[in-house]
C-alpha cells in the first residue's frame, strides 16, 4: 500500500472495526468454554478462536492460548484447496488436525471452521481450535503415534453431521 | 427491598425428583416469607418471590439461570425447565444439545418487598455560624501554603443547613474526612449536602 493510501485510512475507523472483530472472537471463546463438557476446555481453557477472510487470511485471533497464535493459520487455504467454495452451503462445517495440512501443532488440537454466508455468499470464516483430552497419544516417535490424523474434511453438510465422518 | 436465598442440590432433571423440588421450593419460600419478610415487616400484599434454577447439561461447568414455572410442582414443571434451558442455551450459545441429560444445580429465590420510596425532607436554615460543630484545631501541612497552618476541625453530624465554612478547614465524619483547601468555601444545603466551591 502506498504512503498516500495509508494516510487516507481513518485511524478511528481502524480501531472501531478492529475492536468489533476482537469482541467477536472473544465472545466465540467464551461460548466455547461455557458450553463445553471437556475438563481441558471448561477448566484449562486450552482453546482459541479466530476469524478469517474469504481468502483464508487471519482477520483476528483472540488472546486465549499464546501457543495457538498462528498455529492454524493455514487451515482455510487448505480447506479451499480440497473443497471448492462455490459448492459450500450454510451449515457446512470443516474439521482438521493435521499440522501438515494447516491445522495445529499437534494432533489433539482439533480445528473447526464454518463459512458465514451473507446474501448467499461467503463473507468470513469463524474458526476454533480445542485441545481434546484422551486423544490416543501412544508416544511421540512419529506423527502416527500421536493419534488420529484428520485432513481438512467436511464434517457437517447443511448443519447435519455426515455419517461417513462419524463412523 | 430485596434479599436472595439459595439451595444447592445437584439433581438430574427427571420426573422422580418432583417431590424433592417441592421440598426445596417449600424451604426457600419459608426462608423468604416466614423469616425474612416477617423480620423486615413486609405486609403479605407487598411480598413477591421469584424462583429460578441454575441448570446445565451434565458435564458442563457453567450454569444458566432458568425461571421455575409458576404453580404447583408437576411433570409440567420438569418439561418447562427442560424447554426453558434448551431455549436459553440456544439463545446464548447458538445451539442446544438434544438428548443430553440436564442437571439442576442451585435453586434460587429472590424475595422482593414493595416499600414506599424514602421521602427527603429539607431541613430548616440554621444560619451561617458553624462554630457549634467545631471539634478543635490541628496543625496541617498544606501544599497551597507550603507550611503548617492551624485548621479548625468540624463534626459533620453537627453541621446544619446554612452553615458556612471558609478553608482551610477539615470536616470529619464517620466514613470520610473532607479537606477544605485555602480559598475554598463549604456550605451546607437544606438536604445536609456539603457544597464545596473551589477558588
């Protein structure tokens, strides 16, 4: 961006929009913790929430777990690589935990992302990650000992959990 | 006038607990009515009791407060609590977990007594002379004078409407100490507020 374009951005507008995005991800995190059943989330709060734009760039991530900062930065581009955006529908939810496919730094951190539709078009992606307890962990010699490795797949289709993912 | 009462009982939401809910509600009502309203002198017609239950899905750590359906405790009460919790969960978190067992954690009663608003009456003017409230004098170091000065001390309880004090002075009261700096003046208004005018 050129210096003159930067000068045209009103710092107050930037602050207002930035704070609105921050409050959205903070609220997402609060809902995640308060509604959760897992001790690791409801007590330890080992989870993080963020908003991404349609290209998969992070807009905002809440100040929950510093280690999660940027840990799922590649998740939306990895989802978009495998699932064309034009075939997505409201209520679709994507899941992944593979560090080699944009999600997390270890397999217990499971990442969920859902496109938000406004007037029939994807406007943004809310994303969360949560450290699941009792997630295999038979050692750390290689990734297969850590647990189930989930590539970015579609877990929900139009708000219905897909039977093929469950079984 | 309001007071809050609570009873914590961890119960699974199901029909066999109707008797238990009845007993808890009866105990909360007794604590509100026979004890608190009676002590506070609230007449029967001026008594209100609102009952609610803190509920969660079994396994959660955070409860949502759900109003207890009015009337006698029946199967409809259980259904009403379940529907109320599902609706509150949906409203707050955007979803509800169908078929997940629900728990009752804490029963709460909010007892409200309707009372007349306190009347504020202006008091009679006692004139500007505040000497009757003087407690003595004390040497006080003030940044305005850069040295110790002898300050009169006043008792707030003995200051009356119209009394006038010139700074420097100190007013003592049960819960605060008021410093009137040099050049400032304090006047007591008809409602016994101390109005300070700064130089």
